[in-house]
C-alpha cells in the first residue's frame, strides 16, 4: 500500500495501488476456504433467485429486459454482501461462525443500510429507465421478446451505436453505484452507529481521490460477478461470495483503523 492518506475531515482513508487488489482476491479465497458451506449456500441462493427472475421475465414476453436486469443486479449486488462481510470480520477475529449467525449479527446494520439501499435502488431504477429510453430512441418500439430482440439487434444498422451508447451509460451508472457503496456498506457493517450519509460521503470521497485504481477495482468485482452469470447463473454460487469477501478486505486496506473503531 502506498503511503498517503485522505486529508479531509473524517476517518483516514489510505491510498491503495492496483497491486493491492490481487491480495484482496487471495484473501477472499482464504475466507471461502474457511467457510465453504456458508459461502456456497449463500451463493446458491442467488442462483435460484436469478433463475426465478429470468423465468418470470421470459414468461411475460419481456426477454429483452434480461440484459438490463443483469446489469442492474451488478449495481445493487453489493447490498447483498452484508453477511459475507460479517463472516470475513469473524475470520479476522479468529472466530468460526455459520451463515445463520452472520445474518443475525447483520441486523444491527439494517437501519443505516436501508438508507444506502434507497439510494442504490434509485440508481438502479434510473438505469432501467435509461435502458428503455435508449432502446426506444434507437428502435422506437416496446422491448420485444428475447429472440426477436436478438434478431433485430444483430440485423439493424444502428446496432453498433446502440450497444456503444448503452454500454457507456451503463458504465456511468455502475461507477456512481460503486462510489456510493464501496466503503459505505462495510463501514455500516463494522460500525452500525455511523450515519449512513456520512458513510456514503466517505465512500464517494475515497473513489473521487483515487478514481483510476478504485473504478478499476469496481470493474474487477463486476467481471467476477459477470463471469458467474454466463454458465446459466451457476457460477454465482462461487463468484458472489468471492466478490463480497474481497470487498471487505478492500475496506480493511483503506480504513484499517475501523477495526478498532
């Protein structure tokens, strides 16, 4: 970790480098090995949830919404990492707890996390609306079924511009969501008495001061999660816990004093 800290009022936020991110992933793997059953059970819940949501969307004939929904999940996914953060913290303290105990210990953070959840939900809803507006702007129709959507997309001359626009807008929304949640969620897990607005401000300030490294880290977490979606969402059983654990270790690296706070 490079020397230097955030001089602004509030907790000291240490600077990190790209090399630190590989260490966070290795620490996440260690957490997974310490609690394989809890990790897989928690991850499997997201596999089942994904199947349920996708089945409902396909049955309703709105298959083209699957892609925005998948990206939307990546925007709000950090909200579901709270029990994983608790498990990581227990491992730091030499404890071995199960998933039920981790969920129980998460309850103290619910009031503050609810405020962050509202902010993230608004970001996701904004992205979903923008995705529909972008599609309407290029194709002038309501979203078709997934099969028709794929055919129309591949066969249209504006497909490249449509995909480019959607990707850029989605990247901006993802960066905003990451900045809001990156440190705020683990802060509220670690210190539930922290004001949620203060936690979000600390997170956004940290990302604003190190945008290259931290947005890159956010992209890494996104890639980890996305890779779990590709084989029929089965990989989420592993990638969701890994992303949650790694996020906690990134927090510890940037706010080490919090473990005594």
